[in-house]
């Protein structure tokens, strides 16, 4: 368990900018409130649950039926998928990092008003039972008029390891049928709905049915064109050559207990990844950083 709220606020609270409180389900969260924007980060999973720049509608989507409990994944926000992305037989989907309690390592507020929160996770008996490697994982979250996420993996052991990972970001949209994702034109992708068949994207990504695609060999920014809201959200990235685009549509949504009927119309995932053929191998003492910068264009 992490430190008590009193200890966290005494050591890491930022007057009138960041405080630690109990969120839904009794889970500890860091609440950010500044003139630049507001946000919320759960210490379980180091998961951003909310970010809203001043003068804008909310950017990050969370399901109204999300479950908030120790060791349970929350549907929405920015889950940290690590050290694997996707399903593995007999193991937790998307790895264990998104359901572990992370430790607060530091907080600060820049002169510009942005708030920085650093959260860390290291190997222990529980993680070793699932993935037998020594590691140090840190997520640096910077909130202001933009949202910056940097996930840094360090190999602290004597064995090399290979991982896949994602900042599995859920975005609010007004109407998925009027939403396009730009920036992936001419990219090859693996279509999970069609048993990972390989295709090439032509033009913007549009949505008329379940969409679950791994775009490969791409380092480009993506632009979420939410036409019904007359808003565009940019997702810039670093340390990544794959991007996942996902919307469950109506049939798949019905199989998800933590989504309400019709919620698929108001969300889309554009995920900054290293997955599919894009994997990260780290020698002992090796380091890799995966980054995303989200802004309202």
C-alpha cells in the first residue's frame, strides 16, 4: 500500500495546485487544479483519469460503468499497458502495471504553471511471479494546457528482456460516426477484427463498425478530428513506431460489463504503443522512454 494521504500531502502536495484524496472506490488519487487546467491521476496503475484544459471540454474519457476497486482495471483514462500489450494465456490482459499500486516519487510546479507528478513501480514478489525480471518503471505526468506522459523503463537486473507496451488513451468525442483520425494515411496495419490481416490505410481513419487496428512502422502525430464538437486533438509521440486505434462499436460493447449502452459513440482510443512487430529489447542497465503529448489543436 502507498503512504497515507496525510503523508503524501505533507511530502508531495502542492498548495492550490495538487492534493492527494480518496477517489471512487476508496482509491487514492492526485487531483490537479490550476489556472491552466484540471486533472486526476489514480495511484493505482499510475492512470490518468481526467484532463481538461481551461476553456475546453474534457479530453479524456472514462466509462460511466467503470469499476473502481483494488486490483481492478478501470475502463477509460490512460491505462499503462506493460510489460506486455494485449492478451496472454493465464496472465492478466495488458500486463500488471495498470493494476499495481505505484509510489509517488516527486511533484513540482513549473514557473509556467504546469504540474509534474512522477510515479514509480519496481519489481517485487508479485510481479516476479508474472514476469521474472528486475525493472524500474517511472511515469512522468505533466498537466497544463497540454498533457505530457513519459513512461521510462530501466532494466535493473542481469538478464536482457523484451517487452511491449502502450499508453492506452481513451478520448472523448461527440459522435464517433463524425470522427476521423488523421496522420495514418498510407500506413500498414494489422486488423485484429480480421484475425490480424494486413492492410494499408487510405486517407483518414473513419468509423462504421468495430475498429481494432495496430498501425505499424509509424512515428507520426495523429489528429483526432471530432467534427461534431468542432474540435481537434493532437497526439504526438516519441519512442514508439506503432499506434493502435480502437472503438468497440455496439456488438463488442455489449460484451463489456464496464461500458454502458451506446457509450461507444462518445469515445475512441488512439494509443501510443510498441506492440505487434514493434518490441523493445533492453540489455542490463538499458533504458527506454515512451512518450505522448496530447493537446487541443
